[in-house]
C-alpha cells in the first residue's frame, strides 16, 4: 500500500526534527567535550579560579619619593585604570563599533553571529561576530596560542571552530562572574593598541600624551578605530587609514544616537593630532638609576616568586624627582661646555694617549673587539677576517648622539667607535646624609647611547678625594686639625723595597708649616704622605672600609693619594658619615614594594654603622670646610667666587695622573654629593690642568646643582651651619691660618680657566 502525501510529509517533518534534535544534541556533546578537554582532543580551558582571577601582564612602576612616576619595567607596557577614569564617549565609541548589543547578550551575540554571512556579502556591517566579552576571553586567556594544545587543535578546518567554541564557553563564564562594567574595564585595560601600548592608559599616553579621562571624542574614536588592526590602522604609520577608520567609528556613534549631528560634524572635521611617544627605558628621569635598581629588584622577585616585568608591582624609591631633574640639568649644562673644549683640544688628533703623551697603537682595533657588533660578526664569519674587516669599515646610515641632539649620518662601526671615544662621561650622586636616602643619581651623559653607569657600576681612582680617609685615621690616632707639618719631600719604602717619594701637584715644595686643616684644604701631597708614613696603609684601609668603601683597597703607601679604584656610590656614602655624626648609612634607594593592589610586600631598612665618634666626624667636617674657606683652597675660588655659594660647605677635589679622572665631593648639613668626570677609558683625558683638574672639570656640576636646589623653594634645603657637638676635647682654634698665598699662587690657582656665563651659546 503506497504512502499518502500526508504520511510522507509527516516523515519528512519527523526526519527534520530528528536531524535538528540530533544536531543540537551533538552540538551540546561537542561543547561539553571541549569544556572538559575530552581525551585531550581539544586542549585545556581555564579553571574557575583562573576565570575569577584572570591575569594579564602589568608593567611594574617605579615612583620617586615625591610621588612622580619615574619609569616602568615591562614586556607588555600595560597599566590599569578604574572605570571612573574612562570617558563616556570612549565607552560609547567602543560599544557602537564593536558590540552594539553588549548590554543585551550574555557573552554570545547569536543575532550578530547568524547575520555575519549576510553582512559579509553585502558589506553593510563593519564588525565581526565576536562580542567584547569574547574578545576579552581571547586577550586574557590567549585562546589562539596557549590553549590550542589538544590533539585536534591543528587539524585543518577544526582549529578555528575549536577556538571559537572555547571563546563562547569562556565568554558565558565571564558574563556570569563579572558585571558589564567590569568586563568593559578589563577589556580596555588589556587590549593591544599597537606601538607596545597595551590598555587604554598606556595608549592615551603613547599617542596623545594624556590620561584616559582627558581624551576628546575624536581621540577616543581614533583609539577605538585602531583596535580593528593596530598596524593597519596605526595613526603613526597609516594616518589616512586611521582617519577613515576613526570616521567610521564616529559614523557608528551617530547611527546609534551616542552623538548628535553637530558633535559628529565637528569631530569628523578635525585632523588627528598626535603627541606620540613610546615609553622605553631610555626615556624619563633617572634611567641609569632605574637600570641599576632593576638588578636588585630582579633578584628580590626571583627570591620571592614575582615577575618584575608582568606582576604590576609598585616600587617606591628615595629619589626626589625635583633634585633628579636639577642634577641631570647640571650635568648636561657643564658637560656641553667641557665637551666642546675637549673636541677643540684634540682636533685632528687622537685623544687616547699613554703616560708620555704618545698615541696608543691599535687602540681602536683592540676596543672594537669588546663590542657586541664585533662578537656578532665573529659568530657569523668565524675566522674570515676579511669579511669581518669589511663589515666593520662599511659605512651605513645611523643616528649618533651629540649635545645638540641626535644626528643622522653615515658611518662605519669603526667610525662610530672613533666618534664616541672622543666623548667625556660623568657620574653624579646626591644623598641625604642623615638618612642615607639617595636623592639624585646620574650615571652618565646619555643613557640611550652610553649605558655604562658611573655611579655604582664603574670604579675609578679617586685621587685626592681619598685623602680624608687618611686624615680621619690621623684624627682617630690623636692628631688635631691644628697639628703642623712641613711641606717637604717624604719617602716611604714600598713592600717591594722601592722608595716612593710623591711630589705635590705643582711640583713645588714650599717648606711652609701647615696645619692639617690647611694641608687638606690645599691638598698638599707631602703632608698626606707624612701621615700615611706615620699611620701605615693598613690603618687607612680599615678606616675607609669602616666608612663604607667596598672595592678592594691595595694597602700600599700610594693609597694615600687615591691609587685604588672606588665607586662614586661608596664615596658619597662615606662622606655622608662625616655629616651624620660618625654614623655611616649605606646609601638607600628603595623604600618599599607593593603589589598591584597596594599591599606592602617588602619594606627596605638601610644598614647603619657607628663608624666614627661624633667628635672625629665633626673635626673632619671642619677640616673639609677648609677647601672652600681657606684662601687658595682647592674649592675656594670656584665655590665662593665663580658660583657665589656662601653657606657652609665641606669639599674635596680630586685629580688622577694625566687628568684621567676628575672628582669633587661636597657636603652640607642636608646633602652629601659626589661627581666623577673622565673618559670612558683612562687613556682619554684633557691635556692640561687648566681643564682636567677636579676643580675645573667636576666641581662646576656640584655648584650648578646646589644653586638650582637652593633656588627651588619647594625643596626647602637649608643653607644653615653644620651642627656642632656640645663639647669638643680637641681645639679647632689654630690661631688663624698660617698660609697666605702669594699673588703668583692666586693667579696660578684661580685664573687657569674662565667659562662662559651662558653655557648654551656655542655649546656642542
């Protein structure tokens, strides 16, 4: 018996229902299988704990003690904001463009998904099927990378289906765990805007130099437009495409009534005005400091299970941003002048010379072998010296540093090395001697081009700035500041049996009897040698170590004149001991570390040591004041006359052989500071004392810095006197100075160098 039409129709309907039910059941089983990673076919999904506490990489931020952001450590430059910091126009632009039914769906926009084929064919919609929640799931859990480890993940045709299924599942879970505002906030805090700008806070800063709440309608629309393709729609490299995309975003906002016609017309008529600046370690205040503390922070993170580059730590330092700016400006201001003179003195000649003034042979050839460029060529070409030589001498376009700004030029690596070896370097550090807190740290002249830190990383001979350790040991041994010694040759026999008879810096023995205070003020080598002979090198080494010098000190007679290398970091800490009544504070640069939520993870306590008695410390302060107060003292003319500093200052200059190193140490009741200036290599230096001595090459940086600090009323740095102990068992009244410089002495010491008043004019 044949089937009636009605029976056939019912069978078809039944078959369709069966097909639909079977398909739906299969889909449910498939989604369930993906959610549990059945037989490891699909790869893992985040567990509930991970979903409730999603983690994205956050930059760790470094702050000054006065609350200014100094810089960041990051792989992905991302800093979070609160929802209240988001301008409404930005949120509206995002929803209108990326997910107009965001407030209605529960993670999956089925209407939008089913309509995608139609819109793709007609070109009527400018967005994909992914909701903002799905995009957030993709960003947070890297569904296209980390989770595609199942057996079927790489099967052609299945990979994208599995990815999408995971995103659907996680989107629904995210919608159940978070409010709509929280999802929007997480999205804007994590999304990639290109140019290493992750999250809206960094994007606003990178492209417009603004905080998110300061973004205008058109600026917010520009950033939302970038999200469709950060490289393709970059306002930096593709401004026309970015403009078109921005206007599309504004079209969507007008279409869905987020803005009216006048606002739309005004916004679309405006050009994109960028203030583009990509954050990196080369920029901002205190880059050398940030690099140096990064070493300590990285070790702390390893020991305590944190990632400095992704955990969003808040690091609070002792640096004062105002003093740091004054220090960087002071270094730049003086080094521009000295660099110009250095170029002039060595014009047409190579500055790398030996002790006899002869050019060092093969200097550049030896130096190039220490560079990363040379090592890379060796890895590439092995023993093929001709190829290595060719590439080292092949000219290529490059940017180079100059004190007038970066210069575009064409140089070979050898040309570049020769160029940079002509540059002088500098290091500066200032700290509060009463607390040990480092207030300013300038490790070099330009971090982008000269990475080496001359505060703590580098160590150089200190010259006469080491003499106060000898005098401190003498005071402790019972000598008084008024004890008199004749300026005459002194010979000490070295451990190897050879005699050592140092000369004074000018080669003259005056035969005058100087008090120890005068001798230190005038930096008389013979009298320091006399004290070293009486005390012995081991005593001086012990004194210096007790006051915080950590570098190896060779216990030989020449140590009295600074023959062993020291760091500027240690020297400033040691000089601070004099001001701090004999208590040595290890220079402190970290205050505390907090997690991303503000919970204190660690507080740093500085190390202290009662290194000297209060009386010894004050007697040394009194003696160091002589350099600035005694006529003819090494800092007298510069500090008091050229720069007009009239308050109480303790000071010491230092210069090493051939003027390779110029030092200056200065102390006031509020600050201990030190400066080193010299060539990257000891063989690179000025040719005469007129420019190469510590009081000419280093001291002006201190004077310029102090004048800026005193002029900055927000700092409230005192010009008061050094505090005195209630009682002194040793007299400091020596009956007046017994040294009166002759006219010849004054001219020789005070008129060797005259710097222009306006250092900007003609500065290199």
